[in-house]
C-alpha cells in the first residue's frame, strides 16, 4: 500500500514537472528571445520549481554541498539522473552543458539549451566528435558561464562503473581553466527510467577544484578517483546496496 501511494504521488509529480516546462517557457519567452539572460532565468526558475515540488509531492529533497563555482570554469560531473542536471544547473549562475546533439530537436528543451549556450556533440568517431566539440566550445566562449561535461559520456545507474572519456581532459587542457569535479547520488532516488521517485535527500557535491596545468592523463586519473570515491561515499550515505552480478 505504501509503495502504491508513493508511486501515485510520483506519477502526479512527473506530470506536474512536464506540464510546467511549456508554461515556464512561454512566460519567459519574450525575455529569452531578447537575451540569453532571459533563457537562463527561465531555466533557473524551472529548476527551482522541480526541486520545490519534489520536496513535498514525493518527499524528495535536494542538497548541494561544497562551493559551486561562479567564474569561468570547467565542471566535470557524475551523471545518474535528470535530477543531477536540475541540481547542478540551479547551483551555478550560468551553466552551459556539453550535450547530445539530438537533444537540440527536443521541443522547448532544445531551443532553450541552444539559447543558454549548450554545446551539442554528435556521437560517432571519437576523434571527430572531440574536434567538433572543441570547435563549438571556442565559438561559445563569447557566452560567459560554467561549462558542464559529464565525464563518462552518458547517464549511468548508481553503482555502474564505466571509464572516463578523454573529452574532459581535452577540454581541461584547451580551456586552461580550473576544473570542479562533481559527485552525486541522485540516481538512487530518481532512476534513469520509470515513474517511481524514492523519498530521501539527493546530494550533489562540488569537490575541491583541480587547478589548470596538469598533464591530461594525470588529470583524468585524478578526476575519476575523486568523483568515483565521493560518489560511492554518497551512495553509502543514501543506503544504496549494489546488486550482485
């Protein structure tokens, strides 16, 4: 019975979340068309709405730890859930994501992502994808903000391990900026697929920044160690129990 009630609440929450997206987009549309600042304000408003409704509709609260950056930096994050996107974007003033190019064709989401300076990347040959990403990043440098990349290249369920892709290291080297690693346990409460939302406290943690200037290989190894160690700690805190193979 308890599960059925929470599932029903989760369904209502999901419907509310998706219905709110076009409403917020329309309200902010005139400002968003005039300025990227309007698009960013719309995205922040939507993130706050989702976090607020989650807190009382499904008893899922969100907590940001560490010190989110405010300057021109690279943010290399763990990706488990749509919720960690919401939490990271709301925690930084002008986020812009490295994202799958196909998402640009998603109604509302794609248009606003383009407006805030997100960088689309086509999947395919790794070398070509990275070259295209770097060229697009250079074009987007005129838009101030924090560039967010998901270092494993995709959303993974809690406990699933996958090597970190070289794209984060290439960006770190080219941009010459400080990198902020980010860990999370959001996938425990908001899974990749399905309607059910688990009550609890989802955490996104901004870890100690990595100064520019490290060799790419050393940077990538350090990034993976820091993010995976912190994410595993957050999973333990959330009571996550890995499934046996």
